[in-house]
C-alpha cells in the first residue's frame, strides 16, 4: 500500500523540480482567445526545453504558426514489438478576468497548501507532472529507455480546436507523433457513491459541431417596433427553442457506469432507467452533486447550447441582420449531414425558412476500448494510491486533443491521480472558472503516477497486442 504521506511533499523532486516548473508554466500566461496570434505557447515551450535539457533529454519544437510551438520529447524503445506510450498535454489556457479572482490568476500563488492560477487544473498540472514524471522514469532506468518508445507532447491551441497544435501534427507529422497508447486530460477526479468513493477514467468524448444561424430582417426606426421585421428577435427565438429542446436519452455502456455512481439506492438506479422518472432522479442528483449531474446528463444525449449572438448596428435602428452561434455535442454514430437537419427540425419549418445555416466545425465522437495494458497499469496504480476507492468509466461532453489520436486507432485515456478533495464538482467549478487551483497533495500524486506508469505499462507483456 503506497498511499500519500506528508513526506511526499518534502521530497526534493517535488519541492525543487515539479513545484517550480508547474508555477512557472502558469506564469507563462499562454492565453488563447481563439485569435490566431494569441496563445504564445513558445514561452512555455522554452521553459520545458530548459527543464528537459537539465536531464540530458533532447526536445524538438514544431510550429504550424510562429509563436505557437508544440514540444516533442521522444525516447525510442529497446524492443520493436513493444507498444509505444505518449504523455500528451496542452500549454494554452483560457482567459481569466483578474477582477473576479481573489488573487492574480497568473501569479501561481501558493496559499492554503494549494497552487492558484489559470491552468492549474486545465491542464498545466498534467503538463508539469508528465514532464517531471517522464524525466524521472527514464533517469531511473539502467539504459535510460523502456521496451517501447516513450514520448512527451505539449501542444498549442487545444482551447481553440487544435488548428495550430494537435490537428496540424496529426495531419502533417503523424510519423513523429503516432503511438499505441496515450494518457491525457479530464479524468481522475472523485465522486461519492452509495458504495464509497469513485474516481473516473475518461474513455471517450462526444462529437462536436459548431453551427452559425443567420437571420435577416428589414431595417426601420426603433421607435416603431410594431409590425417590424426584427432579425434579432428571430435569433432570440431560435436560441430559446434550441435551449429548451431535450434530446432522447441513450443509455450506452459508459453512461450506465456513470449512472451507477450517481444513483443513491435501488429506487434511483431504477428511476434513471425509465424515461418517465429519469428527470426526477436527475434533479435529485443535481441538488447533491451538481458536477456529477452535468457530466451524466451530457454523456447520454445530444445537446444544443446557443452561446453567442451578434446583431444590430445602432440602438434606434430595427435589427436587419443577426447571427447565432450554437455549440452542438452529439453521441457516436451521428453523421455530419444530420446536424443542420436536426437544428432545422427543432426550430420548426416556419422559423427555419427565415434562416440560413452554416456548419463551422465538425468532429465525430471518439471512444477507446476499456481493456489492455494501459487500462491495467492505471488500475493497479490507482488501487495502490486509493485502496478504499474504485474506478468507473467516464464519457465526456467536452473535447480534448486526444480525439485526433483516437481517430487513428490510438488508445487514449484521460487520467491522473488526484487527492480525494478533487471531486467532480470541484473540478468542473475550477476548470475555466474563478480561483482555479489544485492542492499540493494532488500534484504529488500526479507526479507519482506519471513516474511509475511507464514501468507498470511495459511490465504487462502478456497483454501486448490485445
């Protein structure tokens, strides 16, 4: 049994390697606004190159755009037949409004045994733990290599669909970045269940489509709205209809695993299986665990979220043009051609006839198998860290860069070891939220996980090729 003890936080590798690196990555403030010139991930790339250089590890920087670097560290394995393993993270973070925070979001303040800052959980904790874990794992090997190729990837532009990062590398540098197994973000956090604490291993994610709906009207004087043809009202009505639509629930295997964790007692478990009582149970789950409710709801149905609207030129002119941007997340087997057709159906023929539709982005749902050497290695390390807890599958509504590798056949899981204080609700509140932070205990567990994972992964020779 190797549970975390206070001494873990006093180890030199934690105090003088991991913690300074993690805080410096936050201070790089690689803020991705979605504009091509934002991000400036080269700042974080420079920090990581210096770190790996201190271990004698060579790194390579790949650019799809100036200033937006992607870092690769790749150590070939000793055996050709051995599977390869990659640690993958991203360097960019979403914006943070300093006025809303209790501290400077890019100061990486150490307070209350936690590190505070934008990117602390999404996902610079992974980046730092993966970097130090990989370097230490190789350092501890007699030949400084494992049976299979071990790699580290820190990417640009994940927060804006990976055009300058993952998407570019997979399309243009596949031979450099391909792998058999990959560990990335969005997993490891906890929820309480009727049978004790449960942590989640992310196996896959919904597909994503971004739809632009354009409405036209006729301009006129704002003082005479009666009978006016106002494009903004059409966009508003479209937003209301889409937000109120509840797609049918699909109870796939991963959703059922999540539902078992969310339900309290037989009555709720049975209630989640019925279309008539599922809404009632979900309201109960939402009251006691908002994070669990949000993850469970989106895991089982297609969702429509109208999030951006543009319209009008002047306050006293009836709006004649308006645009509505809608975030659609869908389950496996959903085809690209179905997206706009379903949006039109929800709006109804009369309203849809007054709109034009454009599909801005589309990526299908991806899902990895729940077996093999990576799964076994994760389970064994988790059991050592948290012997009183168990693992459950997770299927997420958000998307990660891992989808691009799943498209090519790589087994991709989202996971790290967290302390039990990192609940699903805490994670969802902090991710992209105010006062994002992570405990030192979680960082120490993450470091242990990524240091021990390679040796555990390649010890499972009997599962290679399965």
